[in-house]
C-alpha cells in the first residue's frame, strides 16, 4: 500500500465558472499518485475548453450526455484504476494541499475500507456558511439521521465490484444510499479524519425549491426502507435537523 493510487472522479456540466478551481486544487496536492478522471455531461458552455487547458494533469476525460450525476460517477468508477476512489465535483475544491496525503496516510496506517472527513459549505465570496463535522462512525448512527459528507468519502475500488455502485433509481439520495449500504448494511471498517477536507459551494439541486426538497426526502426515506433502518421515520426526521446545527456552527 506504500504505492497507493487514488482515483479522483470529477463530474461536471456547464461548470465553466468553477471547474478550474476544482482542477487546480487537485494539481496543488502534496500527493503524487493521482488519477484524475473528469466526466462531463456534454457541456454547452466553455467547460470543455477550460478542462483542455489542464490536459497534462487529467488522466481520462469523457464528454457525452448522461443520465445525471450518479450515472456519470458510475462511468468514472468503471474507468478508474486506482486502489482508492473518491469524488471531487465541479462545485467542490480541496480545503488545503495535504488532503489526499491525509487520506492516503489513513488507508496505509489503519487499513480501513472507507475514509471520510469534514466539509465546509462556502458562499460565492468564500465565506463559510455551514460546517459539517462528522465525528467517528459507530454502528447505528444512520438510525439517527447521520451520514458523512459525500465529497469527503473515499473507499477501496473493489467495494464497488463487491457491493455495487450508485443506484440511479434513488435520485438525489444515491450517494446517501451507497454510504448507508457500505457502512451500515455491510459494516465496512471506516476511519474518520478530524479535519476539513473539502469546501463546497452552498446550494445543490435538491435544495433549489420546496418540490426538490420534498422529492429528496422521499428518496431518502426509500433508501432507509430498502435497508431496514430500525425506525425510518425517525431517521428521516433527524437527517434534516442535523443541518440546523451545521448552519449554527457556520455562524460561529
């Protein structure tokens, strides 16, 4: 594991205003063995032109229509050759230059199957609006609405072969369902890195309007039912309540 290779999957669509920041945060990492895979959904703006400016740092680039963000992630997973897979999408960027080194060290030192950390949501001016602090996972936390921030989630590549990839049937809850499946259902060993790994632009499709928010809750509940959480309605209630604390922390 000393020659650990991390495959980083970046999914984008019409992201000309943010994709350069994302790629530059990868280039700046103090970790050499990175496979950067960019999956573009067929952008109609200058996203592809921006990406081509960094072609010497991009291992694989695919631009074509897809069925959404999780279909694109699955494409990236199928193309990846690294020992470890993580995602860093076009609205995300690494919090500092040592993130992937910290991730790699955690896999080498503790031999887990999953590693995750903390995340900050920032506004367009870069000010922190919401602080997502995960804490070390123990079995049963998903029953109380807990989940790690997906942009900080790294796992061994063979887990996708053993336990499946992102479900396209669960809409915006596909990332939640995959982490629930890996950590709660299969009880895979997870290690928490107690620091901010990623900064992410505030917003997101599931939060754009009340209709999207209700649809997201429906998909969350469906994922909870599929995996027999002890009290899905309690899990569903606590999941959005955790965001209130994150916003309050962001104001400190």
